[in-house]
C-alpha cells in the first residue's frame, strides 16, 4: 500500500504538475488525520471499556466485602444478645437501680466488642472511581454510619473498661 502511494507521489513530482501534486498531498494529509482520529476514538473507547471492567470488579469486591461485614456484624449482635442480662445490669447501674447482690458475673465486663467495621478502610480511596452518583452517595453514607458505629463501640468498650474497676 505504501509503495502504491510512493509511486503516485513520485509520478506527480516527475510530471512537474504542482497543483495535482498539492491536491494529492492534501488528500494524503486528510487521510492521515482521519486515521489518527479513528485511532484516538478506538483508544478512548478501549480506555472506557477498561474503566467499566475495573468498576464492575470493584462492585463485585464491594458486595462480597459487605456480605462478609454483615455476617461479622450478625455474629456480634448475637454475642451481645447472649450477654443481655449483663448489659441490663450496666444500664440499671447508670440509672441508680444497681443490685449488688446480683449473680451476674461482672468479670465479663472486661469482655469488649471486638467488632471493627472495615469497609471504609478498604474503599475510602477507591469509592470515587464509581461512576454512579447514587451508589457513590450511598457508600459515603455508609462510611458515616461506620464511623458512628466505631465511636459507639469505642465508647462502650471504654465504659466497660472503666466500670470494671468498680466491681
């Protein structure tokens, strides 16, 4: 193909017809520009396709991690329910209705929640790669709730730790 164009260019230059050669040169330039534009469009399409694939992978990983987080949270809720009497005694103490003759094993006050939400730690830097604004906003709201949960667990554990010395 290149030899074909080279022969035409050489023939026109040899024929000493500058206008014909100019038309040919402009046509060749236009073809090159069109080729570059097509290549750029294909490159842009390919980059968008890669971003979409990466976003789908991010969604799959996020869903799997949220499912794991849900299971961990359910385990912690079940643990807390199993210690409900102890928690009720702590509540009564804060309300001044403490029964010191209780048979509840207060040494369990040393036991603290070990649950620590991890979604924000994992996805805080990558959540902005999600193109769907609603999903991005939901994840931001989840981060806020996760922070609140961490604070509540820390406060609860601190209270249990500080109250343990009194028993």
